[in-house]
C-alpha cells in the first residue's frame, strides 16, 4: 500500500533517546525521514538502522529551516513531525488516514496530546498539551527560529484543527544536565527572536530558561514582561507563566510583591497549582490562616501539574504551619497525610519522640 504520510525527525546528538523514538514508530509502515543537524555521537548510525532516508542540514540557529528542509525530503505531502526525545503511546490510524486521504482536509492541522515530563521547583512535573504535528506541506510550513510553530504559507488560509486521538510522551527535559544545556541554547535563540517583536509565549519560554539556570531575577523580568502583553488567561502556558512568575518572586524574597497575586485570584484560582502557590505566598507573608485555607483548597483537586501540590506537599506545609503555631495534634494529622514523603516522616518522629 502506498504511503500517504511521512514521519519527519530532526536531531543532534540524541543517541540516548533516538532508539526509543524509532522503536515506537518502526512498524507503522510510513517513510521515516531523519535530518541530522551536526551530531558528533552515534545518532546517525542508530537512525540508519531504521531508515535509509537520512539527510544532513548545516545548523544555522533556526529550527524552522531545519524542519522545513526535512519535510521537503519526504516522499509524501502529508508530514508527521516527531522529535527524538518523544515516543508515541497511542495511535488512531483510521482517523489519520481519514484526514490525509481527502484533499478537502489539506487546510487542516492534525493535533495530538503530548505529556511533558520536566523539573519545576525541584520536583518532577507533568503537563498535557495539545500540539499540531500533522500537516500538508503544500499548505503549511514551520515559522520561528525557536519554539517553532506550524503556520500557513498563505496567510489568508482558513486553518482548522482536528484531534486525531494520538498521544505521546516527551521527557527531553527530565535530565537536569540536559535541561541546563538546552536552556542556555534556547535562551540565546529566544533573545534573538524577541528582537523581531514582543511575544508573550517567547517571554514565557525565556523565563523558563532563566528559571532552569537559577537566574530568578531575569526569570521574573521575562515572565513580568510577557504578562504585561495581551494574553488569554485560559491558555495553559499563560497559567504556567503566572505560576512561574510567582515562584520567581518568592525565590527573590519579594513577598509583598507576590501578595499582589490577590488581584488575579478570581481569574486563576481554578487549579491546584495556583492555589498551592497562593498558600506559599500567604505563608511567606505570615498570613497563616489564609495559607492553610489555600493549601486545603489545593487538596480538593484530583490532579496537578507539579506532583504533590494537591496532596503531600500541601499537607506538609499545613503541618509546618501548625507545628510553628504549637498545634501539635493538627501538625501530626497533616504530616500523616503525606504518605512516605521523607520530610513529613522526619517531622512526625521529632514531634512524637522529641
């Protein structure tokens, strides 16, 4: 059967993760195009075990140019973009074929769910976002030198989106050393991109880079600049930018400034992560009753982006406050709700045995 879509991958020095990526897609029956941007490890050799369609692109600090080069090497017009540090978990080939085999869908971008695994504030964090990854190269291409996006070649194109029921995991930023290296690279590219015009999403990404690099003041400045622009509070990255800004202010010990988050409470107090952040803000401003109230609200949520803010971390902070206020029984109660969280176990032992 003739292929109706090609899988396009770009990479550089990805020997640690490209095998897992390729193993997940090798039996799909689609052409795999791998474009290398300058690997000095065994990435290209590993890729060659899975495909003969290997090309080399001279890196020029522009992710879109590399992706568009890769797409032009594909034998089909429909393109499916995957990165080396991603691996497919769920598929729906009936839905995929339905999209790609009908010309009336050429102006439609196929979306998938990506589960990101990363570090935030010293803890593993997980977030799910919907990404456009499948498109017709005659209608769309990539734009942006960093955190590039699929965009119509003709700006008058009426773009539509279609969920394909696919999902994948992404853990390229779960290794702190790799995260630091990529953050330095990305920060340089983001600053260049912002020279062409201010964009809240670029400021958000720049702030994340500075956060990873331990530069709280620069992170706070980037987040603050992004939030001064016109943003949609319902977008995931905007919620994350608000929370990250708050943590940066706490890191800088700008507790009174962080208290101004009360002004946006009604807009953003619909996630465990924001409520937990407000608990920390109140806690650092010695407003302990309000802090406990916010931590308790956070525990009412079934899920959170940062692991534990809706469970053991919230209960632990309540326990700390109660202990400081001399409410030993309440402290033990909340420490007991922290499961095997080591700091809570330690405090419980101290309270029980002195």
